C-alpha cells in the first residue's frame, strides 16, 4: 500500500503550484483566480528512499521498484462550503476519499497574486477551512445521532454503545475541536469512528507556502501555524512552492542535491512531506530483494508478518510459514542476505512477529 494525500486550502494559496512541483508535472493548472482547480487532479510519485537503492546495489537487482504516494489536488474551499458555497459539496466529497490532508497555507506576500480575503493571514485561513470541515461533520453526525437515538431510547445496546462514541465527538465539534482530538479508548472504537468518515478525523499536515528566503526558517506567520498544529497534536512544515518548481525541472539527482545545497537545504519538499506524512499516518517501509527485483512496501506500524506478506500476494498471507528477516543495518553491514545468514544476523520470525521499519524480508509460504 501507499498512502493518499489530498492537497487542500483556500483559493490562490499555491495548492496547484505545489502539486505540480511535488509530482514533477504540469497536470494541474495554476492560475490567478479562484476555483482554477475544479476536478481533482491525481498523480502518483515514487517515494524516495536511499535504503532501497543501496539494497538493490547489494542484491544486484535487475529492477528497483519503490513504493508510491498519491497526491490529489482538490478545489479551493471558501467560507460557506459546508452549505454548498463555491464548490463546497464537491470539495467535501473529495476530502472524504483521501487518507490524509495536506493543508496548504499562504505565508508569502505578492501583489501579483490575489488573496480571496485580500490580506495574508494563514492562521485565519486555517481556521476558515477547519470551521467548514467541522460544520460539515457536525451536520453529518447530528443526523446519524438522531437516527441512532431512536433505537437507544428502546434500550438497543448497540445503539447505546454507538451514542457513547458519537456524543463526545459532537460535544467537541460544538466546542470547536476536530474529531481527531477525541481519542477512543480501544481499537474497536477507533475502527467505528473511522467508519463514520468524518472529515476532521483525518490526519492533517500543515504546509506553509513561503517565500524562497524563508523555506528553512520561521517567520511570525509560520510560527503561528506551528503553534496551531501543536495545539491539535499535529505538525507543520515550511515549503517554498517556487523552489520546488525549480527542483522539479532538474532530472539529475546530483543536480537537485547541489541546487538544494546551494540554498542551505538538506532535502526536497517532497521528501519532507513524505517523511512527516509517514509519521502522521504511522506508516513504515519494509523491503524484499533478489536478483530480479528490489522493492519497497509500505504498511502501518503494528503490521504482523503474515499481513505484510499479504501486501505482496494474498496467497503469501494465507499460506504463511515464516519470514526470514534481516534489519537494513545488518543487510548492509553483512553485504547482503548470504553474509547476514553466515553472520547469524538472519532471523526466522513466525506469525506473531511485528514488522519493523527497514526490515528486509523473504517470506516462506505453502498453499
């Protein structure tokens, strides 16, 4: 699996410019007027991971296959979207379809680029979008609660249990708190809340679109967003869409690294988004390697060995026997699978083994 991120924000904050740069494409039109993006633009990008390159070199793999990340550029939202203003209904439905939200906020001044509210205030913009999402969730959840309450009044135990989960979220939304701020006590409750498809339950990464000079430092505007993110237990990062647009035009990896280095940057915006996004979604990467192919696979933290095998093929999970496991560090230091085996660094792990980030795995199965 990869993961799917919707890029959202007010009109003219740089969503489509950032989308084009991150995906090294010109799929999304980037124009200076609201609702330039109407239909969501989708693009898959390879997740950069130097570990995969090193593993492929050691295994002498003929093919290297990275895991993928999907970006979705969603139409700009305006005040009143929860009631259908602008492209509100379409915007909200597009957000329901993604795993996580990249909330782009304009943190730069440019007289040539209009702002829907005439002034640059990223904290106000963040609250505008979040308010609309909370209002949409509130309306959806109140309708559901009303339906469930009828069953609860006659003593239906399942309905009573559902209300015990819904009511705290309703109270939070009325108090201006997103659904993600309400932490369920157990996994079963978490899965129920996920099935509600609440917009404000989705993980959010705030991306401050800054001038080139401030891509790696705080300003008053970006500091306010960082504090806002911390308030809700999430993160913010600074990215200059202008810099990313230039990076995307460089096809050579060395040229990209040299260009970023000349600006005092150690990684691209894409790498920063992926690294932070993986953390927010609790995602990790494991690898498979051999002469034919070295490949990266993405799973959630806590995934068992049979479940990880199932990412490759359902038969692998169904007939799982064991997983021959080498940590990435041991794989490199032992110069591959045979060296790890000879050094006693290859482990035989069973059904209860939980995958670690960087594991190099070979699954044995029998169907």
